[in-house]
């Protein structure tokens, strides 16, 4: 009976491999590039090339910004050897581009979506003022993190990104049975995360992800952040999907 019990525990742990292996803090992530794909179909954040999400962001000062996130058809080989999908994230205010970013994502064999870094730029009057916050997994000690677990369960904690002194964000699953109403619609059975920043303990943000859609609502609870809500989700044509991954940062694309 004891042997059977031990075997059962081993099987249970093996079945939870996708969750138990999620990185925390500064733990090194030993990733095998052969275990990854750029075909990201996680149910809480599917990233099919050509998908575009448009958000309205209202910060704590009442400033309104427009955030557009486009899954490009392009890929990038990260320094740690993993090939990642390039996702473009642009922020405009009063029609002017103020932030532009290439984000890099890939999905492992268990279905976890990993975040492998970003090339980001802030702009003023059309000119890049800083690229602070940019990092790439495998460069200068930077580590990949998980942006969406394959098997989310309340209480599951994980690192989202780690670059010492620059990017140290963490996530925790709070619930899988929430609902959110935003301009794009009303979503049920949404996943709720609690996001914190290791470099600033005062920052706390809640995010809701709708099945088959992705992020629909983000709420800054402490330390700023405001409200970011999904306005619409759509598909763009092949030319726009390619341009999203190839147009230089700070330049317009379809």
C-alpha cells in the first residue's frame, strides 16, 4: 500500500509539471528551445498572427491614451535560443506616439506562454527619448518569465519577467470565475491575476483575461496604473501583420 501511495504522489506531481516548474524570483530558467513554438493557443491569451486588440487607458491623472497590440507574422530568435513571436504594442496620446514596443512570446510544450523580453522606446515629439526597460532573456543575466500559465489555478504564483534592477514583475492567479464589462463586450468565466512589481512594492494591478480573447481589463489598485479596457479585437491583413513586426520602433505601421 505504501508503494502504491508513493507512486500515486509521483504521478500527481508529474501531472502538475507545467505549474510546478514555473519560475519564481531570480531562479534561472533552463529552457530547451526544441520545447517551444510560436503557435500560441493558450485559451486565456491566444496569439494568432494578425490579431489586434485596441484598448482605452485612463491613468490616475485622467489622461486618456490609446493602446494597440498587434500579433505580427514575424519571429525572433532570442539570445537563449528560443524562437519567439513578435508582438507590437504602441501607445498614443492625443494622436501622438508616446511609447512603442516589440514584445517577444513563445509557448512551451505544456502550454505555458513565456515572455522573453522586449525592445521598447518612449518618444516625445516623434523622437526617442529613452529605451529603458528593454531586455532580452539570455543577455546580461536577464531571465524569461511566464505571462500565462497552461493550467492556471487560484494561488499559483510565477515570475513574469526578470532583469535585475530593471524588470522584476510577478503574477498570481486569483480566480477563474470572474466577469468583466468593457466597451468590447461582457465577458464571463474570466481569469483574474494579481500583478506586482518587485522593484516597487507599492504597485498592485489586477488583470482580467477572457477565454478565447486575451486581456480585457487592467485595474491599477495601488501605485498608479489607472484603468485599461478593451475597446475592440479584430483581425488585420497580412501586410499589416508583417509591418507590425518589421517597421522600426517609432514609425507608423498599418
